[in-house]
C-alpha cells in the first residue's frame, strides 16, 4: 500500500499544482514532496527488508494476468535506500528552485513532481513493465525541464538527452521482451514480467545467450550511468539543465543506470558478467581517467562538475563488477554519496550563477571574501567529493577500489579484477584532487573578482539566504553521517548484496583460469 | 561532562579482535578524548565564527582542548604496560558480516611507539597554539577562528594517524593532516602564492597517498587484515600468501615508501614543503617542522616488520640512500637561500632525510630520537623566525636584518634561536648532537651498498648544516644593529605614522613559548641518558617495546644483526664514541666558516658569490643552488605539461570525435535513411499509416530473424 502511495502521491500533487494558482505552485510542490518524504520515512520504519535480503512493502495489481502483466511493487533494502535518497533530494530541489525559476512555475513544479513519481516507480518496481514504463517516463519531465527552463544551449541539450537515452533503453526493452518470450517458451506459454522468475530463468540460460542479454542491458543502462564512450549527452544536459534538473540528474537519474546494472545485469547473466567484467571494468577506468583529465581543462564550473560525474560513476561501476561484497557495498554507498555531494555542488554552482550570471572560472574568483558561508559549503562538498576520509566519499571510493584490487578465488572475497585495475583507477584520486582543488583555488580563493555587471537585483542577499542554507544543511549532514557511520547503509543492505552475489563464487572459481588468461591477454597484449 | 562521556564511551558492537598477547581494553574509552577534544574545539571555533566573535576566545578554547588531549595522552602513558592495548572507540567501516570480512574501526593501538609520538604531538601542539594566540592577533575575527579551527582539525587528524590501530584509520589521519595543511597553508587565501602552495601541497601529498592506499589494499589481499596487531601475528606465523604471488608482499614496502616520501618531503616529492612556508609561521612550526612531516617516519617505523620480511633489506637500502641524498640536496639549497623561513624549511627536509637514513641503516630508535629532538629544536627555530617576521612586518631576508640580540625585547628570541641553531648544528652535548650521532654512527657500521660513502656524505651534510644554520644566526642575531621593515603592513600597530618603522618585540605568550621550547630542546638530550638498561635510554626503550624493533622474529634478528655491528669499530674506536669527536669537529668547522663569512667579514660572502658567478666553470653551482636544482621546472616539463596537453587533446577528442562524429553522426543516419524514404513522410495520414505499418513489419522481421538465429533458443 505504501509503495502505491509513494508512486501515486507525487502524481496527484502534480495535478493539484497544475490546477491551483501559479503563486501557490512552489509551496504546494514543496508540501507534496515533504509529504512524500514523510511517507517514505514512515515506510522505512515499517519496512521489513532491512538487514535481510527480503522484499518489503510489496503489493500487486492484476492488470492483464492472461499476458502475465501483473503490476508488482516492493523494494529490497538497496532499492529502498535509493527511494530514500530520491525523496530526500526532491524537497531540496524544489526549495532550491524558489528564486531560480520565475516563469511558468506551475508546469515546472508539476513536471518535477511527475519526475519524482517516475523515479520512485523505477526503484519500487518488481516487474519489468512498471520498471520500463517508469524508466522511460523519467525522460519526459526532464526533457521539458531542460527544454523550457534550461540554459542558452538548451535546445540541443534536451534533444540529445532524449534521443540518446531513449535509443539506449529501446535496446534494453528489446532484451526484456526477448527474455519474457524465452521464459514463456520454456514454461509452455505462461507469460510473466515479474523480475524474480525472469531473473532465475535468465541465470539458467547458456553463457552465450547471457552475453547478448548483458550487452543489451549494458547499452541501455550504460548510457544512463554514463559509461565511456556513451557519456557525451551528460555534460551537455547537466550544463544546460536548471539547477534542480542537474541535481536530480546527478543525484538520482544517473543512479537508475547503476541500479539497473545491479538489479538486472548482475543477477540475470552471472556467467557472462564473470567473463566480461574485466572489459566493463576497463571501460569504467577509462571513464574515470578520461573524465578526470577533461575536467582539468574546463573553464565552465558546471561542466567541470558534470564531467566529474563521468569520472565518479566509473568508480561505482568498477565496484559493481568487482563482484565481491566490498565492491557492491561500495557501489551502493557510492550511489548515495555521489547523490549527496555532487547534488550539493550543483546547488552551490546554481546559487553562484543566480548571483553573478556566469559559471566561467576566468571571470570569477575570491568568492570566499564575498560569500564566506557559500565558500565554506563549497569547500566542504568539494572535500566530500575528493574523498577526504571522515566524509562520505572516502568510504565508497575506498571499498570500490579495494574490491577491484582483490582478485582470485581465495578467501571469503573472490574477485575477478585485480591489482592493476585498482592501481589505474586509483590514479583518479590524484586527478580528482587536481581538478576540484584547481576549481576551488580559482573561484573560492584568490583575489576578489566578480563579473562587471556585478550583483543582480533579484533580491538575493550577497551571501546565502536562510532558505539556501536550509537546502544545503541536510546534504552536509548526510555527508558527515555516512562518512563516520557508513554502517547505517552497510548493515542494512548487507544481506541483499550477499544474496545477489550468492551465485558468483562457484562461477568465479570455475572461470578463474579463464579470467586470468583474459586478463593476461589484455595486459600483455598476447593471445587469450 | 555527560556529553564528553557520551562521546568517549565506546559505541562499539563489533566483535573483539582475538589476539593473544594484545589485551583488549574496553574500559579505556576515555582515550577517545584525545580525538574528541580537538573535534569539539573545531566545532567551537566554527560557532565562534558564526557568532562573529572578535575576542581571543577561539585561541583559549583550542589551547584548552589541546592541553586536555595532552593530559589524556599523559594518562595513557602512565597506564601503559607493554606490549600494548587495542582500545575500541567507534565502529566504522565494518564488513565482517561475511566470514573473514574487512574491518577497520576507529580504534587505538596504544603501544610505546604511538605514545612517544602522541606525547610530543599534543604537547607541542598546545604550546604552539598558545604562541599563535599572540602571533595571529592581527587577524582577530573570522580569520582567527579559521586559523584555530584549522589547528584543531590538524590535531584531530594527527592523533588519529598516530593512534590508529589499523591502516585505514591511519589513512584517515594521513589525508586529514594533508587537508589541515592545505587549509592552513592557504590561510592567506587572497594571496595567489598561498593558494598555489596549498594546492601543490595537497596534490603532491595525494601522489604519496596513492602509494599508501595501494599499500593498504596489498596488505589486505596478502595478509587478510589491515589491523596492526593481526598483521604482526600473521607476519610472525608466516602464513600470509593467501591470494597473491610473492610480488604483492614485496611491493608493500615500496608503496609505503612512496607515501612516506610524499608526506615527509623526500626526494622526489619534497617540492611542496618549501612552498608551504606561505602559511602562518606557527603552522610551519607545528605542521611543517615538528609533527606532520614526521608521519612518514612513523609509518615506516610502524610497518618495519614488512620491510624486514625481505632478508636482503633492499627497500631499506633505498630508504637510506634517498634519505641521505635528500639531506645533502636540501642542505645545499638551504645554503643559498636568503629567506630565513625557507632556509628552515630546507633544513627540515634535510633533517627528515637523516631520519629516513636512520630507518634505512636499521636504527629505528636513532630515527625516532632524531624525530623527537628535531621536533623541539626546529619548533624553536621556526617560532623565533616567526617572532622576527611578526616584529619586522614580514621581513625574512637575512641580508636586511642584523644584530637582534642587542635590541631591547629581542633577547629571548635571539637566545632561543641560538639554542635551536646549536642543536641543529649538532654542537657537542646538545640534543641534536646525540640524536644525529646515533644515526651517523650506524651508517658507518651497518652493512649495505656503499653505506660507508653514505656515512661520509651524511657527515659532510652535517658540516653544511652547521654552516647554513649559523649563517642565519650570525646574520640576524649577531653583528651590528640594523634592519629594514618588510612590506607586510597588516594592522596599524606598526607605527608608520611618524615615518619610522618600530619593530614590536614579542610579548608574554610568544616569549614564554619560545623559552619553554628552547629549554625543551636542551632537555631533550636527557632521555638519551635515562638509564633503562638499553643503549639509547628512554627513547630506545620506547621504540624497542614496539613492533618497530621487537616482537617479531625477523625484526629481532635484524636488531641483533645491527647490534653486532654496533660493537664494530670506526677508525679503531667504538663507533658512537668516535662519532662524537668526528661530528663535533665537523660542526665546529661549519660554524667557523659561517662566523668568518657572515659575522666577521660579511663582505667576503658577497665577493665569494661574485667570484663564483663570474667564472663560467663555477657559475652553474650558485645558480643551481639558488634555483633549487631546477626540480620544480623538471616536474613541470616531465609531468604537468604533458598531462595538460593530453587533457586538452582528450577534450578535443571528446567534443569532436566521440560526440560529433560518432554520436551525432550515428544520429544523422536515420535522417539520411529518411531522405531516401521521404515520400512516406509527406504528412498525410495515408503515408503515415504506410510508414507505421512498414516500421512495425521491419521490427517483426528483425525479431523473427533474431529468433530464427536462435539467440535465445
């Protein structure tokens, strides 16, 4: 019941927002999102999936049972953590838009709430139909948010965003349909779209079939993540989107990709994953280093943070495909942590942009003197992003790397990657410090310099207003709490992750010689 | 107090670590105060900043809480029984829910090595914070709060580094001190040089941190743990080739070395430390001289068992040579600088080189003792330099200052600096004399590749050290009184309105701290003679109690090995006794040359430099020394410039090749196809329907084809 409430409440709110006067739109939207947050917290309290691998908050709705279409909802602990991340970010995104969005407010807030509904639908779906519908539906509100309230280059950005991700997910849809057909074929014509039976069916397919499935899933989810080399929609979309759009893109929409990989790719095609994990890991590592190096030469702060997502999400995927509990745990933590710290960075850049109407590092410097509160938050979230131990980013990055480092089938933690993977990925740590500190050095420190047209008269104070501080405080608190007590998430998701990985040790053991050969071939350039 | 006890009470639910000979002290949660007090002070300083506090309150809060940390550390020392305790404070990264899982908690490993470090870290931290309360008073207000918040962060991180019971918490401290250093070097953040120096420090340190991170991963994969006590047990049992080949264990020392050389400013990663002098001087004294930069020595001493696993000690030989070469190189650069703070910075690099040499030649206690004495005398030197800088409006050029000891109010500064200089120069019977000799003598008697030459090189460097040290003192404190003010006119109390510059002498807080630390530098010689039945006194006793020297068969064997040689001879004498005479003599020569060139006949120094520069055969030498042997330039050409170009190329590739050609090009394909079938898209319903039917048919055909090919058969 609560799952339905979570999905439908924002939609209802969207309708209310559209129907009521424009001057109330933002307040109504905020109230709705807070209500959803409240429901999600209440749901978290009654959620039965914490600390065990089970699904909680489940419900089903027979829609077209003859065709196997039964809409099922529910979440395991990993999904529910992401639900909480989403419901927490949305009120902040709405509150953060209070002054930034001046035109067509009703539609704006309506779309945001519709987006919330779709995002929650993805995480709460237990069948492919609902999952796919919601997954695709996230594109629509985001398309309009970029297209109407975006920056100067918004036309190109929104079209590219839509077509790029839509094309990717069509291939995923094809794979889903094939999988369902294959299931029906094997079960004398009984169709289902529920995720669990399909997963166990897929895991039993031949390795070559699994490889096709993995490829199709990777194309869809890889674009979303984004994995190198299908990342180019992201810098454009992030840069052109309004602040709330960037925050939600970075905070939640990118996680749809990694969540998809976690939910479908890993359990559905274990044999193929073991074979191809090194290749995917190499793509992630290329993404980490490539994204980071490109960040270094950016002059647009927002673009810099956007490219840093390419780099950061590389760690997240690397952790997933390390195929051991440390890696998956690190990856799940990374999804949350990246949402907090990068989301906050986008907020901060938005706040700066609202005041100075530029994001060009060459035009602006020394803001610490002008906006000390803003500067404090900026430095704080940059440090969280760099992975300073004690803050959240460190724990996830550390776990992803140590997981990638672990190879072989010995001990309690098997792994399919190895030291070289981690060593190259770890170079990303140095590069992250370089580009983020250079950005801080330019815009926060140094002699004061602001654009000639100076402060705008949009009645914002010079430094942050109370509303803006209220937006940032929960994110900062999250960074500290998850940095010091990552156990909150680790303990609650442990069993889900262990269950997901349960199929892997025997496969890895069986394949270890093969993987080793593949690795050697890739590193040494010899024949496999 | 309830809050404090709540904070310090252990929130730990993790299973205790089953190690036989290290007892678990759950009742020692109060030890956590060493961490929590600086953290509280950080929060309090933040509150002060928010309340727009313009008094010295942040300083008193910081000094008070650091003193509390020191007292707690004292209690720990008094309660200490070998071999040590693991004190669990808070659960942190814990994946032990799967058998043999990864675990790294916020727990302390209290043994003599960590106690030695935490005592001088918190003690000097308190004193220097007190000194800074006066030094920073021109910045009362938000800057003052920011400064003391930074000091608190530093002490928090440094305590975590030193007390950690596992490598991950050590890593937290390691990065934390790097961050605190970034914060404080960049304190004058409107100065571009300060921002650049801060950034450089953080990034160069990150290179070292990469080594540490990889070493931690390797420890995990090879030994199956990152906790010291378990690590020692595993190494002792020899049962550690769990997953990898031999290379993984062999690689750990080299990665640790990278980390240590970054943090402790050794070749080739020393370049950040001289630039770090952009920070306020108390910071230079505390972080960049006395405490943080010794973290590298601590790390290697802590992980000494891993270094000794290799029977040939190859890694240690490299440590010794890198240390020796860094000592020499930094000393030659220090000789040619005019900025007294930079001279002290290079001398720190040089002295850290000695400490690494000590580790390399198997005298961990010598290295630790030199860390200990150096912390005092170098702090004294920096604090006196700071007093000069403070009083003369930022003047640091030794050519523009002279005869300070004859001026009113500068006596304590001058003589505290003299004591520091004597110790640094290794003047007989000062603390630096004994600690340096412990290392020098071992260099001559330990077997290693060219260690004899290393010993002579270190001896030569000791002479250079005496020279450049007294070059500063003879120039600044001795000679006739004359001075020029610097150009740093912050505040209005320098009295410029009458057209004359009046230096303002240090007052109570600075004077008392300089006096205490200078006396401490002298007294630091005493532990060497505190009888504990071991050669080397109290310090050796402390170090020998820890994993750095005992408890592990391999280490004990190596220690015996070293002991054998220590009874060997140098020029036919006991090496330590011989070294007393030799190094004392070398020190005298250095001081005498300094006295000649910089006290009695200062014009000779100028003409000597001119003579060297005028001959093309010798001109390169002073130039290279003044330009710091071009190391920064080499870095730029070899690493930064290629990366920078590469990044631009990648950015171009990303925009043009990946995005425009591949992505947009692919996107154009449908349009080309569309042209071809354009008649179908002329907008009429009929055509649309045809197109749709055709599309569906195409999809069906594709699906059937795939099915036919048996993809999912």
